[in-house]
C-alpha cells in the first residue's frame, strides 16, 4: 500500500475522532481552523452554523510579517480581542484533521493564555 493511502487513512481517522469530540460539546461555539501551506484562517461559529467572527493572515489591510507560526499567533491575538469584546469565554477547538503541532498548537496556546477555555 502506498504511503499516501496510509496518510489519508490516518488523516480521516483523526478527523472522525476530533469531530466526535466536537459533537459532544454542541452547546459551545466552535473555533474552526483552516491551515494552508502558507496561510491560516480562524472562525468562530455558533451552534446554528452562523459565523460570528473570523481572523486571517490574508488581506490588504493587515500585512503580517514573520514566520508562519508567528503570523498564526498574531491572528489568534486578533481573534482574542474580538472574543473578549463579545464576552465569549468557552469554545470547542475544531482543528479538523490537522495535528496538534506547530501553528495549530500556537493558536490554541495563545487563546488559552488569553483566558479562553478550549
């Protein structure tokens, strides 16, 4: 069996495991993470599926410099400001099939340091 099929199977298993945990806490808002090779995007979605807030490192108005991990931390801090204004203190962390490593871990730790319970 090729390596790609094994990686895709592992990715699918991870995604199903995480989605099951997210579904158990359906009463909380969800923090959805999208990570591409170059950028990161965060969204807070309420229980009905409506996007409340979003933050990204893409855009003309907010040119963020630094490594990908440093940009992820800045994006998380931008989202943290919006969450604090809205007085949202608890989220469920929906990282899809991404490993809890690198940029994903940096986002989670930044939000936890800001007082958000993930």
